[in-house]
């Protein structure tokens, strides 16, 4: 299980270190916990170096770590989104994990890789993205750690925690609250258009597509991720040397994209303006040819030179 964890992503070594922090205060698990902490951190640092060798631009997220301890501490709280993370994370567990030194250290070790490493990581500060998912594990284990001490009141504390969590979901309209709202279940036209177009792609063809479409095309043998990048060109294909362009694997035969406005960063990996500009530039230069469209969803055939 540890190997599966570490092979998932380069920073899962820090997650392993977080588990070590939770159990390091227990005499029975102290030695293996120290091994988790040291081994996990060494693994993540080494994995980042290895990954850099496979990328033409090196490791994308270069940390900038201050040497002043006061600056380091202040960076944990110097932005509203960072303070939101602390509030929502611990409040959701009725602040019980604050009584577990191991859980606090685990949370600090996980947040440190995003919060103290500079503005390169600003998109990872929010409490509403997947980067915060691992905190749920640390906080739950921390809460259980505290409950083992307060054995006499375990049921009362657990019921109180559940009640507080449900009230928070309702009052502050947190994600679970969306499940009871009608608009969450409403089928919008763009959803129908996307599904219709995804079903129209030629069978067996290699397809390049945006990030949120990848799961819907995972039954194919060849599927490639598309991401917009600013490229420098000598021949000025868009009237200037620097243009927004679409990057994808050269083996792709078709391109499937959604051009509707107000898409999220996690869907198209850039702003909507840059996304549409990149698609437009590639299409104007004859690199892709429109084959089919459903509303704002479009299927292009990639022109092979």
C-alpha cells in the first residue's frame, strides 16, 4: 500500500511523512513513524528531481523558501485563502484534532509545501481543490487519536462533531449542501452537447482533449491531454512572435474541445480567453479542421503535415 501511495504522485512522500507525524507520539509505532517521516520526505524530494528530467522545462513548480523562521510562520496565514483552509479544515472536525500534536504536525507538513514556497503555488492555496483532500485523512486520524483519550465521552463527542459538520454545510453552503439543491441535479444544455459530441468521435482514433473530458474518453486506447501554452514563432502565425497555442501529442488524430465561456481552470488549464485564443490560432493556421459541433462543443480533425 505504501508503494501504491508513493507511485501515485511525487508529493505523496509528504503524505507518508504526515502519517508518521500522527503516530510518532505513540511509543509502539515510534521507530516506523520516524522511518515514514524521513523516508517520505526523501522520496518526494528525489521524485521531483527525477520528474524534472522527463520535462523539457524541468520541474514546473520551483519552490522559493525563506530562511527567516518568522517569515515562514507568517506565510501559513498571510492570505485569506490560507486562513480559510485552517478554519474549514479544523472547524469541520469541531477543532478536536487541535488536541492531537501529531495531527497538527501532519497538517503543517502538508500545507508547508504549498503555503511557504512562494507565489508559484498560489492556485493551490484554496480550500476548494483536490490539494486539500489529504487533510481529511490527517484530521480524521487526529480526531480518533483524541477520542481514544476521552473514552467515556466518545459517543457524545462523535454526535456533536456530526451535528457541527452538518450545520456548517448548511449555513456556509459547503459542497455537501449542493446535493440537496435542485440546480445541482439540473441538466444543462452544454452537458448534453458535450456528451453527444464525445459519442461521435471515430472509433479507434487517437483523440486529444481537455482535462475534464479525459474520463469520458478513457475507454479508448489512445487519448492525450491538451493544454494551452504561449509559444514563440519566427513566422508570426498570429501576427506577432508570441501566440497562444495548443500543445498535444503528435500521435493524436482528432481534437475534442468545449468552447463555452466560464469554464474552470481545472477543466482547461488556463483562462477562458487564452483557451479560446489558442484554439482560434491553431484553427486559423489550418492545423485543425472542424468536423462536427454540438453547441459550443467541437470535434476537429487534426491536419497532419
